[in-house]
């Protein structure tokens, strides 16, 4: 950490707010209220977010001889400050207005440092491209990590490099919001491939982070994948399939596999299950052992009423990537269908890998309740609220029943009313409301 001696920063003075985890950060020219949580680390505060300055010190060595560097998802500017000690021009980019304001105050004395408020996602172009960039502990906070990586392509020159570091995934992990996922090497490599990046080399001995140095891909097929994803988001399956077909024809074999997997998802979404299965089979044949291809085939087997085959394929996928979320979910669902005792543990793993995934959370909660573990069943669903607010009627009904079983009737009634707003004619909602009315009538 010797480079920190040369930092040109203005450390704030903090005062704790009456609100939990909120601090008033006082600078000479401004006072800002900041939250000390998992979203980002602030200098001088200890919270759930990891201090990633050691990763930036590693990046200093790897990104030379770049002159201009961009810190994508810079947060409070702690890592940006480290970069400013080595490179002639540094930009920090973040979408959060409070983080941007903090970073501007924190780095007010730094020379040739610019802090920009901008989102990292589709349709956002950089006003200035850089020789290199850093993306540290950012992807797991986004619902669209591929879009973030594609956005990085527009901030970094075609001859540049990207230092990427994300929390390492492991089956028994326990993520804290807003971090929705962590990453394995195979999973991260596939995201980079879809986004127009190639791994130059993986880095070792970086603790709980998986990290690599990336270069822009010379395979332009990723642009067709991007067009296909855009058409799919606009509800144009025909346009998506056409773009993916172009990606398969014009890109590398590895990129062609990604295109086939995307085609399979589109075919499944429009009810063409046979076509989806053909795409999955072609992907598995093109790239034997590909975890997403095997997980897709496992899911197709499960839908077709072949749970034993589904389990076999899911296990094969997990042999390549033990943290492949879809494979773990198929493994759990297959074991559940076969009434195997491992089903509950598998659902717990699936929920841990993707705590914001609603279906996995509901199944985990239901199995926990069937085993009499009501506190855990309630906790699983309450935790989902910390990650997302687009909750289904089924979620509210399930949580209401759990609250009622624990005699938390006020909370049960609130969940029932939320379910009624979303699905007023649902038999499940009507049954729940009748049950709650009956309890109220006897109390």
C-alpha cells in the first residue's frame, strides 16, 4: 500500500446519523449523507463493502504504459485515487449521484482527474475513450452484467486493456444486497465473450476475488449478439434470431455457441421448444462440456418429464462450473420431483447463488416450511425484498401464509392485500383472504 503516500485526497470528517448505517461526510465545501453498506466502501468507514484498494494497486502494474485510465463504477473514488498516482489522466464514472459528489470532493486536489456521472449500460456512449480501464466489484451489482461490459468497450480504445475483478462465487456463499451474484472463472469468461472482450490472462492469489486482464476482441461477431439482445428486449424475436444467426456465421466457434444458446432462449420464449432443443444440442456439440448448454438441456429434460436425465446433465454442467446457477436450480427441481432428500440442500444452494431469483427463493421457503423451519422460510422471502421490488402475487401469498402460521397476522394481512392488488381474481388469493378473515372472526 506504499502508493497511498502520494494520494492527493481530502479525507472527510464523519458524523453518525440517527438513521442506521448513514453518516454525514463533511468536506470543506460540502456535507454529504452517505450509506455505509455493501454498495460501496467509503474511506475511513468500515462496512460490508470490501476495501478494493489492493486490487487497484495490482492494476497499476498491469495497465502500464497507459497514459489515460477510466475507473468504471468508481464509487467513492478510493480506487480512482490510487490510479491518479500513476497515470497522466484518470476518469471515474458512476451512476450514483451521491457517490459522484463524494468522489469529486474527495479528489478535489487531484490533478487531471475527472469524475463523470453516467450509467454503464446499453445506449450510453463515452465522450472520451481511454488507453485502459478498471472494473472492480461492479458486475455483481447489475442485473445486466453483459451490458456493463459492452459499455466498457465504449470507454476504452480498441487497443486498450481492462482490469476486471469481481467477488469469487462458491456454492455456499451468502451475498449481501445489492450484490446479486458473484462469479466463477467459466461464468466470467462467457460474459466477457458475449461482450466483446478476450481474457489475456487470469490473475492468481487475489483473495476472494476472481480477476483477469482483458483486451478487446478482434472477433466482431459480438456486435451481432448485441443487436440480437437489443431486438429481443424490444419484443422482436424474429430480428433477434436473425442477428444471432449472423453472429454464429461470422464469429468464432465459441461465439457461435453463445449465439446458439441465445437462439434457444428466444425459441423457448415463443413456445418453439423443439427448435430450442435443437439449438441446445448444436451448442453442446460445438462446445462439449459447455456448462450453459448442458444446463439448458437439463432444463429441457426436466420439462419433458425426464428428471433422471435432467439430473445427469445438471451434474455434468456443474463438473465444469460448480456455480452455474441454472444447473443448480435444475438439480434442485429434479431432486424435488424424484423426492430425493438432497432436494432441500440443493434449493438452499440455488438460493445462495442467486438470492434475487424469485422462483428459487419461493421453492426454498416452501421446503423449509414443510420441514418445520418456519423462521428460515420467512427469512428467505424477506431477504428477497432487499434485492428487488418487482414481486409476484405468488410471493406475497406464500409469505402471507408463513406470517399467518407464525401468528404475525398484521403482516400476513398486508401481504394478502398486496397479492389482491396484483391478482384480484386469483383463487389462491381468495383462499388466503378467507383464511385470514376466519382467524379474525375467532379472535
